[in-house]
């Protein structure tokens, strides 16, 4: 696979890819260039939630390169949040234009912002006129977007808006808000947006195995599509954490490596969450995707899901890692 100069990015995954997972992943599986944080909401209150800010504190992300993601629809709120991230030392912030959750969309944020390309244009005009000045002079602004609300061809209207601004990286998940996370990605619209993009582009969606990355790169060869500079994986990287190491020529993680990774994630959660129940909840959320790496472990996975105490949980995990 020709991956020279290609960046490998870990997607923001609310509830799963917080700093405990990220640190364990970065230490066990080298090869991820940047990790995107789950979104921090910027509102008129001009304060982040404690849980959100803790996730992006540099001291909690020492072993990796992090890009904080911001959810906002008001340019002033976004600029405030970007300055806060710049003050923490981050050179890039990412705008979320993809979240399909009802509460977010109703407020015109996330993928809900894509309903109104003119408002988005005004938002960018204000944000980018602040960028490059004062505390915003050092910060790059990247965007993570879907291709529209209902009709994939909305992507063509959106790319015209994005092209008016120096977005440092435009990550495109080629599904509409209505598509959710299922169904085929709209590769044809992605191709057209990629062709037209004046900004560097990252592809995101359904990359689950090295072969998926290989076939993407074969479909969009660097000579013809030089704007494609990065790939991002979310569910694929959670279920198969060695995905990017494999793309770079490494081996697929075997049971012992996965066991070590699990031990690190669990240890990281236990270090920051005092209540055992809450640690179990987080681990079970992870297993929802990570469990796919164990097609023969259905029985043990069921025991993991049902575990009520840490000792039951650990016994089930041990059974999974020791079984066939
Ligand atoms: C549980 C979950 C949480 C997510 N949280 C975020 C988020 O905070 N910000 C964001 O931009 N996308 C979020 N996403 C979307 C992913 O980043 C990604 O775009 C999507 O899953 C498609 O890529 P994949 O097929 O590689 O997973 C989330 C997706 C899932 C399934």
C-alpha cells in the first residue's frame, strides 16, 4: 500500500475514544498521526463542562497529538473556544458538522448546520476573519462534515462554501444526516467534492481493514487526487486497534497484544473513575465495537455484557482472551 505522506487519523468517538482509550491506543499501537477529541460544546455560557475540558487537557494527552473538536453554530462562541484551545497549546481545532443527534441538530449545530449553507458561509466569514489575528494567529481550523441533510448532491453546494475559506483539513464522511451511520457511503459525491476541493481532504467512513484503505487509495490515486492527504477511522479503529499499524506494514494484533491493550484501557479508566460501576459501563461500551475482533468469543462476550461486578467482568475477559 502506498501510504507515503498519508496521514492516519483517529476519529472522534463520544463515549469511547476519550483520553483513557487514546493513551492506551497510542502506547500499544504506534502509527496514528492525530487523535480527534469527541466534541466540546461552545455556547454563550463561555464555559466548557468539566468532563469535556479534562478530556483535552495537555497533561492527559501527553503521549499523542490531539486535535480538539468544537461544536458550535455561533461564530463568537467558536472563536472563544478556539482561543481557549490555542491557550492550551493546540495548533488546530476542528469544527463538527456531522453529529446527527436530535438535540444537536435541532439547535442548528453538527449536521443540523448543513441545512443552511448561507448561514454556514456567514459563520466561516466571521471565524476566518478572526483567524490569523491576536490569539487566533497560530491556530488552524479544520472541519469534519457530512455531505448534506437529505440528498447527497447537497455536498456540491457545500464544497463551494468550504472552498471560499482556508480550511486546514476537510474531513468528509460521505453520508447525509438522514443516512445516519448505515448504508453505503456516497463515493460518487465524495469523488466530486474531492475533485473540486481547494483544501486538503480526509476521507472518513467504513474503513475497517487495511484492504479498505488500500482500495480507497486505488480508487483515488495520489497522482490524480493530490488533495486526498489523510484517512480517518472510528469504528474500524476501535474494533481493530492495529488497523493503522497494519496499513503501515505492521502485523495484525494477536490475542496477547489485545490483552495488553485491554489492560491499559482498563487501568486508565480505573485511574480516573472512582466508581467501579462506571468503569464497567465504559468498558462495556468499548466492547460493543472491540468485541467484533473476537468472532469466536460470543459466549464470553455475553458474560462481559452481563457482568455486574469487576471480578465477574475480569473472569469473563480472561475467558475471552484465553479461549479459541
Ligand atoms: C459512538 C459514536 C460517537 C461519535 N462521536 C463523534 C464526535 O464526538 N464527533 C464527531 O465528529 N463524530 C463522531 N462520531 C462519528 C465518527 O467520528 C465517524 O465519523 C463515523 O463513525 C464514521 O466513521 P467510521 O465508519 O470510521 O466509524 C461518532 C460515531 C459513533 C459511532
